[in-house]
C-alpha cells in the first residue's frame, strides 16, 4: 500500500478555503445529480436547530464503513475529505469493488456548531483571526463525547440528536470500519486507532512523510492515552481517563461527559480510525532530540503559564456572569472550559513532582506544550470575547461588560501577537490535509480487507 500512496495523494484537488455548511450541502447535491444510480442519500436524523442530517451511501460491499466529518465543528477539513471520498468512489467502480465496503459518508455531523465557525473559513488564517471567529462546544454538547456512558459512578444519557443519528446509523449498519475526521491547529499529523493494528502503523505514518509533513510525536492529549507507535495512539478510553482523574484526587463525574463514537461502535467489532491534521505544521513536533531543560521543569513552567491564563479568563468570566442575559453556546463553552484549566494545572504540577520526570525533555515535548498554551489562550479567550459581544449585539452593553471586554481584548491581542511572532509554522495547503485523511481511510480499508482475507483462509 505504501507504494500506492503517492498516486492516492496526487488525486486530491487543491482548495483555497474551507466550505461552509451550505456549500457542503450543495456539493452533495451536485454529486447525487452526477451519479444518481450510484449515490443514494438517506436521512439519519435532525440537528438541535432543525437541520436535516443525512448520509451518502456508495457501494454494495458485504461490510459497512462509516465516515463522518465535522464531529468537532471547528474542524472543517473532514467535510472536504468526505466529499472527495464519495466523488472518487462514485467515479471508480473498480475501487469500490477492490475495497469491498458499503460506504456511509456524512460531510458534517454538527452543522449548527460549524455555522458558528464559518467566519474564519475563507481566510487568510492567522492565530488572531481564527480565535475571534472560533467556537468549540462544551464537552456535553460535543457529538463525539455524548454517547451513553456507564462506568463506576459516571452515568451519561443526555444524548444529543446528532449523536443519536450516528448511533442509529451504527446500529443499522454494524460497521467494520468507523472513520472520524478531525484536525487541530499547530504541530504534526497523528492518528488514533481503537485497537492495536501493528501492520497498519508504517502505512499511516508514511502518508504525511510523502507530503513533507511531520508527525506529532510529543505529548499525547492526555497522559493515560496508549502510544502504539510514533504518531499513532489508542483512542481515548473514558474508563482509563476516569481512573486517571480519580487517582489524582479529581472527581471524574464532574470532569467527564459521555463516551465516544469509537466506544459505541466497538460493540460491533468496528475498527475506528481518527485522523488528526494541523492547519500549521512545524518540524519540532516530530523531533525526539533531548533539550537542556528537564521535563519536570518544562511541566512546572507550563503550570505557571496555564494558571496565568486561568486567572485572566476566570476573573473576566466571574465578573461578567451577573451581567449576562443570554445563555449563548459561547458562554456555555467558557463555563466548562475555563474552570478546567485550574484542574489541568493541578495535574501537571503533580506530574512535575514525579522523580521519573527529571530526565531531559525532548524537542517534541517542549513544542507540544507551547502549542497547547497558544491553543488554550486563543480558543477560550476568543470564545469569551464572542460571548460578551453577543450582549452588545442585543443592546446590552453595560459598563461592567464594556470594561471587561476591553481588558480581555488587550490580553487576547497580546496572546495572538505572541503566537504569531514566536511561532514559525508552515501553513499546510488544504488539499494536503484532505489527502492525508483520504489516504488514511483507504489504507485502513485495505488493511481490513486483507485481514479479512487472511482470516477466511
């Protein structure tokens, strides 16, 4: 498969912007009109604001694959990947036959949330402009993390309509493959797999290399995540996260929402692939060389920086709470994310005290910590500014809101300037991001096909 990657990657067209929800829907309609006998569209549900949710069905293989984009609405790469996948499958009967799947493809599973990000889709993309039009839902409003959960004292059944639509599709098709399409801001490419698949690792990690892009080999998103190979991790397991938080004296019930799509699909034996690609890449994300800084010191410096961000945001949020008249999505997100920074600082301080962390930090670890700090400032600072702007939009610009808005604006502008002047990233062409996800989907499908043949013989 590795030898075929270059051809697969070259097949992906370039793009100069991310499509809006309406533009994605128009692309789907054009595809259906071009291939009326090959592509069928079936309704799977309705969004919270009344948007129809549909999946495109292509192929007639004995096993089923589900591919969905927009699972986090600030991550629009997957919509383009989904459309390209359907376009290619519809035009190539030989490819459909070789892969042997029936495909169910959803370009955007959270259209309501994605519409709140469309302000930055046309670019030009910078840290400052991105955060000022940014939205990411609170965990209990994210499609990815609102599947039913029952573990120890944790119980979650506030399933979103969008999550219910995915559950219905998973139950109806019992997929062998589930592909959840994600992207981040700054760093390298990485993947999650719901179970170890050693034969697949080299192929997945070769994909970004063909485009000259680094892997993310620094710190995982959480310390309890399994590391299968450089740039390949085990999907986030809520039970492991629960146990990790509990062991650090944090009540998991208040820190977690529901379970993941990967956990739900696992009941049918599905292999889940999560593809994570960055808007901006940097070679430090994949540099294992040791630095002169002990890892424990790096963690202590991070604790101080996170606490500073928390103090700034929490002060503004606490001050404006009594002035806010609209419970906007931005406000709900800030009420969830801002307090979580305090818990993050506490956990990192405990890790810094571990004698094992007296070793030198790697370049990749130092980079991932810096990238995380920029991400938190820009994401959460931008959303809190948008929450206050919502009050201004309805004519509710009280003196307290105006003062706090000015204060936070100054802090945000300084954060954005620091991010833009201290980072030297490579802006990744959108077509390359799509190519990585597309090639990873095909590689995983081929892997499952070949594994099935081996089992049957």
